[in-house]
C-alpha cells in the first residue's frame, strides 16, 4: 500500500495538495472506441483497420485520481468527438491546465 505524501504545490499554488500515485496511475486515461459492426459482409467478422466514424468516449478507473468511470458518452460522427471528450472530462471533475505551448496563445486574467 502506498501512503499519500503531502507536499505543497509550488507550480500552481491555488491547486489542491498533491499526493503520491502508483506507477500506472499518474496519467488520466480517456478512451475512445469506434464501432466496427456491420462493415463486413459476413456477420461476426470485421474488416481490419476499418471502423465507423462513431463510437463512445469513456474514462478508465484511476484510484490515485479518485476516478470511478461513469457511463460512456456516445458520438455519432467525428465532429461530435471534441464535445463528448469535454462532456466526459466535466462529468468526472477533471480540471485541465494549459501546457507551456498552449500558454503562448491563451489569455490570462490579470
């Protein structure tokens, strides 16, 4: 069992206190699954590397981040994918921080 290690967050002082995480639980994993049914002529078979432009987006369980997966969010075309990713992140309470590259074009409130 890994005990939480509490230390102040120097990078983002207004964020919650950081904790230790297991090796495979440091990243937050979002999964996208594409439908492959009814593409092949024979029922139950697939056409390798072919899929519909629709499917589901969902979060993987992550104990270190306190993520218990909710129901997958379906999307019906790739144009809906960004909004479904956003919906899944919001549903699980995930807060995104701009990367150094993104900060080049994000405005800050001073």
